[in-house]
C-alpha cells in the first residue's frame, strides 16, 4: 500500500510539474531541449493503471458492503433465497446476507383489504355487485375483505398473484351463499348470518389453496335493489320491520316492568290469605274448645249455665240497646220473661212490683209479697 501511495504521489507531482512547464513556453524555447530518458512514459502509464485498479477495487468493496446488509421493519417479514432455496426471516432489524448469492424479498404483514362490488371511488362495479337470490330477484351487494400475510414464503412462491386468487375465491363464496337466501333476508335481517356463512366457506377454501394469506374478516358494506323504485319500496319495508322490532322491544320492556310488580302483588295476596286462613282456623279451634267447655258445664248445671250465658250476652247487648216503653203490661212482662228465664215467676214479680207502685192495700200487698218472693227466688237462682 505504501508503494502504491508513493506511485500516486509521483504521478501527481509529475502532472503538476508538467503543467508548470506549460506556463513558461518562452523559457523552454530559450533553453536547449533535454533528451528524455527511455522508460519514463511507460512508468506513468503503469502508475495510471494502478490507480484505475485501486478505484475499481474501492468501488467493488463499496458495492459488496451495500449488498451485504438489509433492514426489516416492525410490520415486515423477508424471504431470503440462497441458491434458489427460500427461507423466512421474521425478526425486525438489521440483517446480513451474502452478496450476489442471497436475494431478499420483503413482505408487508399488516392487515390489508380490497373491495368487492365497488371501486376506490365508491362507484358500483356491476359485474361484481349484481347477484341473484333464491327467489330469483337481483340485488346489489358490496363487500370488503380484510386479510394479512401468514406465510411469507408461500405468499411469494406459491402463486404469482395471491391477492387475485383470494378475490376470486371471495366472489365465488359470496355468490354461492347469497343464492341460498331470499331478497328480504339479503336486504334486511339476514346480513349477519350471510357474513358468517361466507367467512366460514372462504376459510375452508383458503385452507385448501394454501396461498400464504390469512382471512381477517369479510363484511357487507351495503345491499340494495338494482333500481330506484324497488329500492324505495324495500326501504319502506325495512322501516316497517324496524318499527315492528321497536314495538316488540317496547312491549317486552313494559312486560318486564309490570310482571315483577304483579308477581310481588300475587305473593302478598297469597301471604295475606294464608295468614287469614291460619287466623280463622285458630279462631274456629278456640271457639270449638270454648263450646266444648261450656257444654261440659251445661251438662253439669244446665240452669246456671244458661243464666250465665244469658247474662254475658246481655252485658254485650244492653249497653247499645235502645228500649221504648209504652207503659203497657206486655212490654214489662216481656222484659221480665227475658231476665228471669221463668215465665210464671217473672209475671208474678212484675205484678207485685206494679201493685206496690200503685199503692193499693189488699191485692197490692199480696202482689208485692209475691213479687218479692219471685225476686228472691230469681236472686237465689242467680247466686247458685
């Protein structure tokens, strides 16, 4: 390297001296020309060839350095071929390769997509959008397919255009599934089911083809009749169905609000009925027990029991009883019969009291004594 550098400097110095001599032509004319030594021109040519070779070596080294590295981004993978044998590189960052022996093809692994039925300007593509339903009606359906690269080696070498293959498979699956549904389902209530069936069928076919792509999702962007008049009619139908669903939802909401309250009211009524039933049964059992006890006492002492029951009843009745006395004997006699329980004694007592109150001497005294006797007997019976 030192010799090569010295040769380069000598050549440069020779050129600079030659250029200096060219600036003084008059002096050269005056001085006698010196004879050139043999081999000096050959040495300059030899030095120039060395410089050219050095430049070529430097350029070759730079080219090798530039072709021996490559960089993979975060959302990329690479396919490296060595003598035609492919291999995948999935790690991002700076990598090295053998120049002119290994070739690198970068693959984007982000989620990508394409439309079926409309173009980039949202214009309908009739040859893709127009489809026929099971009831022989035509509809315009737009889809959007999302996919990503799952195997970069297969995506690069399995086919020339994997996206076109996926597009054709998607159109085939879409038409097959849509042809199994009527126009009402396609336009209104069957969209979710149609999407699910299309995705399932497309996944199965992509697994068979094995082109290195993975389906992420396929969605219906829009579905409508092919003409404006039919479109308006179907929109009215869809609005009516939405109104029906709204009414059903409101009815279910009202039912959900009222049903728990009604069930709570039913539980409360049942509990109150059970409580009333238990109370009345217990009261009935108590009344039966009281009646049986009274009957046992009545069997032992009938008269005393009847009088006691009568007096207890009168204690409950008389405080609220209004009696009108017209001054006749019948009223007094009736009251005495009720109080005494013996018609003869009650009548005699009543007559005696009347005679005593009237102040008669003969019959009044006798009547008074008889009434007094009747009263004493009545009192004796009450004490017994």
